[in-house]
C-alpha cells in the first residue's frame, strides 16, 4: 500500500477522537495538489534515428503511469492503435475503465494500456456529488513508451486522498515509471517529507522498484519555490523554453520594444494610436472600474506593475473603452516577460522598457504620444535558449 491507513469523511470531534487512540499514528487533513506541465523529447535532443530512443526500442517493454488530469485520446493520432507495438509486458496488471463518456474498447489499445480515475476526495472537497458525465478518465483541463493514465486531478485541484489512491493503483498495476505533474505548497516552501503526499507515496513506489519523476513546480521566480525535492524522486525543472510569444511595441518616435503576448485577435495595424499613462487616468495599475473612460477611450494604456494578473489589467482597460494595453513585468522577473492571454490587444514588456515608455509620454507634448502593438505569434527555436529561463520555473 502507498500509506498504511484509510480515507474517511469525519467531523472535527471524530477526527480528534481518532487521533487520540494509541494505535493511530496520525490523522491528516485532505490537502490539495496543484497541476504543473511537462514537455518534451525534442527538448532533450532525442530523435528516433540515432541515440537513446532507438537503442531502447522506444521503451516498448516499459509502462509509464501518469498521475494528473489524464489524457484526451479522441481524434488524436498519437493515441491511435499501432500494429507495430506488441502486447503490454506480462507483469502489467492494469486496464481501462469504461464510463458514459469514455469507451475503453474504442480508446484503449497497445499504446494507451490503462485509464482509471479517482474522484471521491475531490467530490468531498466540492461538497456535492459529481455528475456522472464528469466521472471519466478523459482530460478536460488540456494535458514513445506505453501509457497508463490515472486521473486524480480535476477542474479545480487534485485532492491528496485521490492522489494516494492513484499511486496505490499504479503500484498495484506494476507500472515501471510513475510521472506526476503537480505538487503541494501553493507557492510556499516545499513541505517536510513526512507531510508531503507525493514524497510519501513515491517512497512506497520506489521500494517497489518503480521510478518516480515529478515536476519541480511553476511558482517562480521566487526563491525556494522548488517542490517534489525528496531524494528518491527524479525532479524535473522547466529551466528554459523553446517557444516565445512575441509582440512588438512601437512608439511614435520610432523606438521599438520586444515584449510578449498571447493575444490572437484582430491586429491593431500600423496606424499609431494615442498613448496614455494609466496614472493620469485614475489608476496607475489599471484596477477594474478605476480608469476614467474619458481619458482612455480609443487609446493604448500603459499600466504599472500590479498584484493583479496581466489579463485582469487588460480587461480593466477594455472595460473603460481602451483600444490596447502595455503592461510591465514585475521587478522580480528581471529581464523576463510573461505572455498572458488577452481579449484586447495587449503586450507585456520588461520593467526597464516600461519605464522608458513612460519617459516618452512625459517628454512628448501633451496628448501627442502615440504607439502601436504588432503581434508576432509563436516563435519556435531549434533548441532551448541558454540564456532565457522560463519565467514560471521554480527556483
């Protein structure tokens, strides 16, 4: 078993009574784990022609157990039946569970060899029964070797009781590797090993000769934000990225600044628009409902760094009638820019560039400052940058 114990719904008095019994080591409240992401064999420089992948036969006798928000095999060729794959290894005991929205006979094959889900902890946390159509191994959050998936993460979180149940099932199914892309802590320091669900469950898995690989977290760039640090876990960090979502801010004086944005709507075009600093329009940080529509309507608004998310700042500008927004990366991000999703033309620039744009507004004759934003889409490089740290990567 992953843990010598059981999960139960108890009142405070029942939990206190149970904890007082001499035969009970501890009563632990059901906590939450936060999803992370992982990517990819190209990132590691692996190819199907030479090197590790062909030498290992693509891990054809290896089953990787994924504990996260599961998979979505519908209409995805990567999960299609592959006649070149032999039957799963004889020691694997797992399988697929059919539900109203997941037909195991249609989706499971010699590639996707397992699909199960664990929801009772999440259901208890939500305080309501889940709809039967929700109960499925299908991923609804967006997430070479054979794969067995164990869904323990749902729309809002992964409860630790469900995570433990998923680990226990994966161990019982005798997978070869367990990969987890979540952690506890929620931006705080990594919990002590004895209070860390992944560490405890991984320890039992490793004792059963199962390798456990876990994401280091995406609570960066703050210090001491790395999670899943137990020495028996292979901890994988998002050190660099090979994709950039570039946007170029061009001022009326011809100066340009390269920023980042996930905006995918209609472009602003080459025509310059009036530029205004948000501090002159009611809220320097572009708080919702605080901007004066008379000051920002039809203009590009320059917003100061804020505790509010960049997309919330962009929405505040849109709500006041602004045509676009220029946002600033927080001080702790240094030279990094974070690409945020917007429904208004908006881009994030480095803090130093943000200050230069503000200087341009001050030095321009009143009301004459202009700018435009060009959105360059996704830019791929052949390999990760040696100088560009992923902004969200834990430190």
